[in-house]
């Protein structure tokens, strides 16, 4: 090939790559916009999809061991799940109601804290307008804040109902399907089932221990904070920090709180999160997800920007699914290897090795 033809071929190849990259960028932007627009439907659908992995073993147990028909087993499983959602909603609503009733005591405690803070600052030569600060505290509407929390509970319950509706259709489709799942689907289901089962078990232990510790310390709404610790444990790293810090404002506003109680409220739940998250979970879960920590961090940022807290809860399962799908195609396999955090030597070995489709 003469130099001119080689130059033309190289130019054409460069243009094709630029077009491909541009199309990928445009498709990614449009896909992200569509996901953001479809957030009210997609979040319940994905949660329902994950919920089916939890309900399927229960349905199989009821059907195989208790000899229940498939429809009856599915109905019982859905009812039990709905009762669980309802119990969580009642728990959160009751805790919010109790916090609202004690709003006067919290406001009084906050006023005393402001007085102490003003005295401390004035002793060190700072000029503080105590009157304006107290006016702003008095203007703060505790009832409105409790109402916003109650609205959040109602939204959660409505989403729970929608999740159950989606789960019924998904379960019906899976129970009546006779086609055997392909290897890619089996790999995805295996990873997600293992992740969900282990994560729910460890999150439940974290929530129970957190609620028990706070209850022993006499912290109000201990069950609420235990429930939040269970949910936030699904968010890697960040969730445990938020769950540990959540009770602190309430403890500070308690009229009879002591320094020892304040320290134990911070240290003991933090110890639970560190031991379960950094010692127990890596040993039990191993490398089942095959995702690099940087991949998990970026997925948390991306899905958090798109869908908020629910997106952060779903970031890891979605990323694991995407990684398996990319690994199933030879053209996108290097991206999957990067998401898994493989080294350059491992990537070159995979590139040199023949693909399964070619053998």
C-alpha cells in the first residue's frame, strides 16, 4: 500500500472512531435524560425486579414443601411483603409523630444551647446578636418539618404498592415461563441473588444492633434509626457514615442527655458499621460482584445524580448487571474488565485469548 492510500485509510479510520465516540456520547446523554424522566416508573420497576429474587425462593418453598399451588404461593408471598412494607410505614409514621409531640422540648433545648454558645463566644471576644438568632429559632416550624417527613412516609408507601404491582407481573411471567435462561442471564441472576441475599442479611443485623444500642442508651425513635441504618447500609461507605450521624442532632436536643450518652451514641453504632462493613461483609461476599471500588464510587455518583437516594441504593446491582452484559460481548469486554479493576497484563491476556464464539 502506497503512502497516500495508507494516509487515506488512517484518516478514514480516525473519522470512524470519532463518529463512534460522538454517537456513544450522544446516546449516553439521551439515555441519561430518558432515565431521569422515567424515574417515577423505573425506580419501582427495578426494585420490583430485585424483589422477585427474594420472593422466588419463598414461593418455591411454599409450592414444593407445603404443596401450595403456584398462584396461592405467589399471593401469600406478596401479602407477606405488603405487610412488611406496611409495618415499616407505621413504624416511621409513629416515630415522626413522637418527634413532633416533643418539638417544644427540642426547641427549649436548642435555646439553651444557643445561650451557652453565645456566652462561650463572648468570652473570646466575638460579638454575637443573640436576639436575632433566637428569633430565627422561634420561626422554625417543627410541625411543618414533621409534616414533610410524614409526606415522605406516604410517598414510600405508595411506591411500595407500585413495587408490589410490578412484582406480581414479573413473578407471573417467571412462573409461567418454560424457556431456559441463557448463560448471560444465569450469570446476572447468580451475582444479583448472592449480593441481595447477603446484603439484606448483613443490613438486617446492622439495623437490629443499631436499634438495640440506641434503645439501651434511651434514645428516642431507636427503631426508626435502626430501620434507616438497615436501608442506608445498601449504600456502600457513604450510607454507614450517614446512618451513624443521623441520631446525633436528636441526641443533642434531648434535655437530659449526658456527654457519655452522646459519645456512646456515636462510637457504638460506628463500631457496628465498621466491623460488619469492613470485616464480615468482605469475607462473606468475597468478589461476587467483581467491581472495582472506583467503579462503585462512580456508579454511586452517577445514579445518585439521576435518581437521588434510591439511585444510590440501586447503583451497585445495576453496575454489576451492566458489567456482566458488557463482558458477554467481545467488543465491550475490555470495558467490563476495566470495571472489574483488572490490570493491564490481565487485559492483554484477555485480548490475546480467543473469544468463546470463535472456538
